[in-house]
C-alpha cells in the first residue's frame, strides 16, 4: 500500500468526510487515493476559504445537535443518550445516528438476536448470552447503514453539547 492510500485509509477510519486543498503535482497520488474513497475533496483557492468552510460546517453541526436535543426533549422522533439510542436501534427506528468525536464505547452484542447493549448482562430482549464488543459505535453505524440511514460524527462545540447528554443520539423514522 502506498503512503497516500494509507493516509486516506486512516482518514476514513476517523470518519473524515471532507478534504480541502489545491490539487497539484506534489499531491497527485493523494488526490488519486481520495478519488476512490468516501472522502469528498473540496477545491479551495486559498487557506481562508477552507477555514470559512470549516466554520460553516461547525455551525451546521451545532444547529443539528440543538435540533436533535430539542426534538428528543419534546419526544418528537429523536432520542439522546446511550440506552435510548440503542433501544431505538433495536427497534429499527434510527434514521440518523449522531455521536461526539472521540466517543469510544465498549458494550455487548447478543449471540442470538444481535441486539447491542451497554452491559454484559444477558440480552434484555431474548435472554441469550452476549459477547463483548470493543466498538459499539461501529456496529451501531453498520446497522444504521443497513437501514439506509445516515451517521454523523460531530466535533467542536457541537460535540461538547452532545457530551452533556451522553455523547450520542438519533433522529428516528417514527
């Protein structure tokens, strides 16, 4: 694997969605690797343009988190906190999963019905044994993608606000 492909792979593992810059001879291999990835390249003519775009993205994330929290408090097709989010996921109601940057959750998955739980107790749905999982977020995201939903990692002030309520939430189908 070339260095450029490795860098892009690392960025994808960190769930980076955008890369900003100016393509040129010195970063051609990186540009080729980005083209084959899920990361969207945004052409910018100046560093200040990239900084502006980043600020707009942070504002969008903050608005999104505030809307999620408001809807959850009003019980309008949204939940916040790990237990409520995992319950909605088990019920196949999650349309968009939202979580704070740096969230690393260990938990369990049922060996029978594949329910995700935060504890190591027997499955609360079918009473079968569970197995430990190191990355509950990854499994939750895969389930949301199976439902053709969206997964959003928020950073900065939006992540801080979501951390106040458990660092995770979801917008629901119904």
